[in-house]
């Protein structure tokens, strides 16, 4: 027991080492939050283009080109590891020491998440009965008005649980921030380990923090799913 | 609008899906105040014809003129004309995430720039007309099939259309609910609404129709007043059809 207290003291109290993890927690939250927002915006736009072309809503050549760009984006992002994307973004695309690492991480994870969100939104849009489109169009709504007022709200509701799960995945994915020397929870814990040569406690602490966050989020998703089901509409 | 004004003028309307010709040079007119009932065997192209009238199906040949304007012209803004052409579907297609009142007021508010109060007042009046005012704040899932279809009809009326297209409005209903929907349609016809109705309800065709149209193999094989149509059919395919359904 004394041993444990000593180790705890060494890893977290001495030199205020706990702050590595606390700062990391802030970074993890910030990166996840803004990457999620970027991912939703990007994903929504991509899904809009993809499903418009799929449904034959427009024959415009611009849209066809956009659709091809979207397809390439989806293939590349979903076909390569997030870590490689992060490294390329930091070392190749920005390759400047002045750039904010947090900004690079948000951009990289946002673009990554957007690809998955896009497919979630698209499946949501495609799952809405075509009769809903026809009812909207027959009242005189344009394609985009039908999308905004009639299809998207229903699709969004259907995919809310899947979307929430994507954010949980995103949160865990940000644990590779350390590869661009950005201190998130994982990198913070690893920094303590490298200073104290005590791997068990800091890594366990990091794991525990992720577990608590994910459990709380999953609980909220479950609640949301039950609420959507009992709403029954 | 003057009586007997031509609403739809359809000339050589063709529609094919791939190399399957579904509408084969259909020409006819629909005048103000008419109730045109469209009958025919399954797969003959009735729905495709009806859905061509508001361009839910894009014709592959011929032209459709609505109130003097060629709506098959690619330059025509079809959204504007669809506001004047109501449509009622077999499966109602109410918006499940909106209340009955919201279903009815969405389009008038967004497309006709009506105030919420004005749109709701009009919607409530229409709901009273079909006896469903107590459902104003219900969601579609809380309604029976017959009630849903009556709502679908008044939803289209909220746009104050010049004509309403009905595609088998009673086919998805339990038999005991068919009457309540047909009654609403009869009332509409009495008030002079122009209607094009695809249906298997021959009683409705006889009683309410001003003209009955027999579509078979993508062509109008015969169209006539209900009396002539049912009592004195000339086309052999129509005779065969009537012997099966009557
Ligand atoms: N989107 C489509 N793609 C391919 N073929 C189609 C499509 N819509 C209709 N068809 C075909 O066109 C033909 C006519 O269909 P339509 O729905 O107009 O018939 P209908 O007279 O309304 O029949 P029913 O009484 O069964 O409703 C059918 O052979 C059908 O298979
Ligand atoms: Mg049909």
C-alpha cells in the first residue's frame, strides 16, 4: 500500500505531473469537439451531393464533377489510416513550425470524420421513403427545399445514434495526437511515463479517463435511442 | 377562370423506361371543372400518365400544356406550376415528423408567403370541412388510414390548386374507410374542383366522373361520358376489362 502511495505521489503529485493529463484532457476535448463540428458540416455537404446525384435530382455537370470529387475524398480518407493523414497534414501540407498543432489536428480529424459522417447521413437520406420526396415536390417545393424542410429532419433523427457513435470513435481516435507532439490525454500520460519510468499508473489513468468519458457518452446515446423509439414517429 | 377553360392540353405524350414504352402517344385535354376518372388494367400506364401531368415522371416525348404554358419545356420552372397542381398519393405521404397542422401549413407558409396565422386559420377551416379539426395537433402516425388520406387531400387544398391528381387514393385503405375518402372527393367535385382520378372504384366513376378514360398498353383506348362508357363500350379490350371489374 505504501508502495502504491509512493508511486502515485511520484507519477501525479511530484512536479505537478497530473497537469500533463489535465492539459491533455482539455486538448482531447477541444480537438474532438471542433473536429466533430467540421466533420458534420463536411459530411452533410458531401451526403447532399452524393444523394442528389444518386436520386437523379439534378443532371448538372457541376454536380457530377462535385460527386466525383466526393467519391475520391471518401475513398482516400476511408482507405488510409487516420495517423498517416495526421502526419501528412502536419509534416507535408503545413510543414511549418509556426502552425498551431491543435489546428492541424482539428483539421485532420475533421476531414477524417467527415468521410464517415457523410456515409451515415447518406444512408439516412436514402432510407427516407421516396414518397416523401414526391409529396414535397408535388406541393411545389424545389429539390433543395424538399431536402431542407422534409427529408433532412427525418434523416437526421434516424441517424442520430449512429452519429453519436461516430463521435465516440473520433474521441478515441484523437489518441494519436502525440505523433505530432500535441499533448492529449494519451501523450500526457506517456510523457509522465517517460519521466518516471513507471508505465503502469499513468497509462492506467489515461485508459480510465477514456473509459469514463466513453461510458458516459454511450449512456447518453442509449438514452437518446430509447427516447427516439418511444416517440414513435 | 372561365368555365370550360382548358387546363391541360396533352399532345403525343410518350414515356419510356429504357426501351420499355409505357406511354404511347397519348393526346387529350382536361378542362376546368372536369372529373376525369382513369381506369385500366394493372401496369397499363395509368400512374405514369397521371404523374407525367405534374412532371413527377419526365416525359420522353410530346408536350403538356398547363394553363397555356408548355410545362415540358426545359426552361419552364416546374416548381411554380406544381403549386397549382395538387397531388394525392395511394400511400398518403404525410410528413411523419410534423403535426397535421404543420403538414398543412408548411407549403403555404414557405411557398405562398402566407403568415402562420393566416395559413393555420385556412387549415383549420379545411379540417372542419372534413371533420378532423380535433386532429390538428396529432401526428400522422396517430391517425387511421382514412383519416390520413383525408388530411392528404386537404393538405393539397391548402395550396389552393386549380386541379388535383389522385393516384388510387383508396387502394391502400381498409374497406370500411373507403367511403369517407370518396365522400370528401365527391364534395370537392360538387364544388367544381377539377380532378383527374386513377381508381378501381367504378361506382365513383359512374356517379362523380364527368368523363371516364380507359388506358391500356400505354394508350387511351376509349374515353367517354360515364353512361356511354359503361353501358355502351366499343373497344374490345374495354369490354373485356369491364366484364372483369363490374
Ligand atoms: N420507375 C420505373 N422504372 C421502370 N419501369 C417502370 C417505372 N415506373 C413504372 N414502370 C413500368 O411502367 C409500366 C406502367 O406502370 P404504371 O405504374 O404507370 O402502371 P399502372 O397502370 O399505374 O398500374 P397499377 O394499376 O398496377 O398501379 C409498368 O410496366 C411498370 O413496370
Ligand atoms: Mg398505378
